[in-house]
């Protein structure tokens, strides 16, 4: 039998993995990064068990192409998410660790 804590951890992992694969490759620029951050937060925040989510995109990694925008890369994503299942909570994050977008459980 799976505990509520294990389910909260699973839900956090599912949300971060889905977020990563859904949004990477999206057109973005420093001028539109704020609206993309909010769109990701609002989209993921609709899903079951999400209590809180914060997204920040590293604008320093955005290099405009010939048309003036970048493509969102996993290294640009900084995400903190909290899931709650039956009172059990998990806080997880996605952040740059060197040259790798690391997903990890924080508490």
C-alpha cells in the first residue's frame, strides 16, 4: 500500500516531469518571460494535488535568434512545487545543477 507521503512525492515528480517536457522549446524572450512564468504556474497549478508552484526563468540564458527570441531550455527553468495528498506534503524543485536540469525532493 502506498502512503499519502509517497503519493505526494509521486505527484510532485509527475508534475515536474510533465512541466519540463511540455514547455521546453517554447518561444521566449526576456520581454515575454514573465507571462510564460505565469502561464506555466497557472497551467500546472490546475492539476490535482498541487498546493503551490513558483516558476522563474533564467533570462541570462536567453540568446535571441535571428527573429529576436530564444527557445526555452531546461536549464532556464527554476521551479518550486508543493503537493499535498491527504495531509501529507512534498516540496520539490527543478533547478540548474551545473549543465543539468536537476529535479529533486526538498522536503
